[in-house]
């Protein structure tokens, strides 16, 4: 499988997380896999965060690395940008297809 940044228009946070997890697991072993959590979100220029879900590409890549659906989470943020301290899984069944590079 090629690196995602060669196919996707821009590198996603999940790809950075996978790279860091591979380094971490090579140092501490697979038994630490269950302790890992990946938290993803979107943030605007004003610093307000919002909930986001994994795209179809990242979902497939994350599940191939044996990371559970409950280990990839996003904060539950209301429309005003307030976070109540809760999280939800970022991996959804009908994930969106990401924007891919095209040749002109």
C-alpha cells in the first residue's frame, strides 16, 4: 500500500498518528496497543474545535493496523463550540471518500 500522502490531496491527522503509533509499538511492544487512543478534531482560524469523522481511506488504514473503533475518538462539540468533556468514535460505517490527487 502506498503512503497516503502520495494519493490523498493532503496528509490526514490519522496518517501522522499511525506513523507515531508504529514507532511507539516498536519500542514498547504490541501489548500497549490496547492503551492507545487517537483523538482527532477540526479547528477553525479562531481556535474553535468541532467534531469530525475519519474518511473512508483513513478508516480502512486504521482498521488494518488493528486499532479498534473505540480507540479513534473525537470530542463531542455543540454548535456553539462548547465541549462537554465527552467523546465519540470517529470511525463511522458510511465514511466519506477523501479528496485524492489528480493529474491534469
